[in-house]
């Protein structure tokens, strides 16, 4: 590895802080202009596409030094400061907000390679350790300029980036397939049960056809949390998951708490009813649920039907929720929600169409996990030189 180099980031990249204060105020944002990437748009080391604020062409010209080029890397400046994202070609000429930093590498560094270097666990932990602020970590140009980056000759950088990006491209393709499949399923649901609902379908409370139960929590909960034991599903496990399926649950509780909670089997549909309520998910692992979750031990409908129903009526459920800090979804709201009750033949015909879509989404999600594990295993080994491209 004698040909590898080690330098501070400031020597091999230009780092720019986003526009401050009166340069770009919230009231200057418009709809339909040049998109502005904010902290909320950084997820899974990607700039995700949704609800961008925008600025006029005049503001874009005035703030031209804050325009993104393809290959730029943006960092969250406040909060989750270890999060970064690579600017894709279709995001060229967008802008970045005041709570972000832009890194533009020079010709010594391949931008894609550098973006993967930033994703390493060791790099992220180091950045968090040198951030300032106890309750709200923050970084600035000086901090980012001081971090150390290591890199091989440019051809090997490009080869490393090519291997990792090929995995990411496949992962992205599978995510897009799942998004398309879910949109198709939602369209079918609207067609069958809204637009073409049978005139003889009686409007009845959901609770007459579905048993609604809440989970339970052993208390005080901190005495039951454990490194191993029974999985303990939290709302935060699902809020950033786009897939209908839950595979990963971070926390566990001791088995002694089982009598005070509800243990559900893989394949069970759950619905959040507090904090971020009315999110439906289908468990793919056994897990206990606390009283911020609902489950449905008996149902006239399939999991797929209920999942799509809950997604459709979520805005209405949220509007009926209560709570001064968090919105809470009372079980009575769900039980009393009126829906047209289709005959069994119609429900069976619908399930025959959507179940293959959910099966394909599930298989895609499993493949995504496999590819992500492979990428995450390769990443530190390639970045450290433990695996050289000539060896792979």
C-alpha cells in the first residue's frame, strides 16, 4: 500500500457552507423552480426525490456559488452530521441549503470513491466525535477540512467505486421496482374498492370485521431492555422504511417481560398508533409490540387488503387523532371507521391480483438486504486495502 496517500480533506477538496441568513430565507422558496436540497432529503447516503423547496432563476443566479455539480458530495451540517450523499447527474444545477456543506474533490480524488469513503463506519464515528455541541452536534468547513482521507492511485479509486456502485445500482433498481409494484397495488385498490365499488356493498364499521388489539409494555421498560432476548419493535424501526416489510428490529427485551407485552409471529400486520401513527407494516420476524402498536388477530380481510386500506385512509385517521405533542390513534377511531364491505368473491379476486405483487416486493427486499450486506462487508476492506482490486 506504499502508493496510497493520506491527506487532510481540505488539501484535496473544496468545501463550501450553504447560504446563510438573509441570503436564502424560507419565504423565498417557491414551487416549481430550481430544487434546493435540505437535510430532510438525505437518506441512506442518497439525495431522495420528494417535496423539494425551490428558488427562482433570479435567486439561483444571485447564489450561483451554491449550485451543485454532478459528483459533489453534500453533508448534513447540523444534527446527523455523519450523513452525506453523492450528487447524481440528474441533480446537477440544483442548490443546497444553509444547513448543509458541499464537498467538491479535486482531480486527485474520484468523487464516487470519496463518497464511499465517507460512508465507512469508522469515518462517521470519527466525524461525530469531533463535532461540536453536546445536544445538537454540528460541523463546519474547518472541521471537515481537518479530517484525514486515504486513497490509492486514481485508477484503483475508480475500480473500487465501480464495484460498490454496481451493487448500489442494483439495489436502487430493486427499490424502484418495489415502488412501482406498490403504486400498482394501490391503484388496483382504488379501482376495486373506491371507483368501482359495488352498489350493493354495505357501509359498515371496520371493527365488525376486524379484531383490533393493542400491544403492551412491561414497566418500567428500561428494566426489561436487553442486548438479547425477544425483539422489541419501536416506531423508529419503521419510520424511514419504504418497504411494507420489517426485517430489522434494533432492541430486545428480557423474556421476563413477555407476560406484560404481546409477542407476534412473522407474517403479522401491525399498525402504529402513537408518535407517527397509522403506518402499516408486515413483520418478517417474530417480535413483541408495545402499546404504541395495533395488531389484528382476526380479520375478514387479507393482510394485503388491510395494508392498502390503511395507507389510503391514513390522512383521515391522522385528522381524527389527538395529542398535544404526538398524534395518537385511538382504537375506537379505527374500529368505527366505515368501509364498504365487498363480497368474498370480489375480495378473493382482488387478492389473486395483489398477492403476487407483494410476494415480488418481499423477494426484492430480501435481495436488497443481501446486496447491502455484501456492499457493507466489502466497503471497509476495499477502503483499507485489505482487498485489492487485483485480488477480486
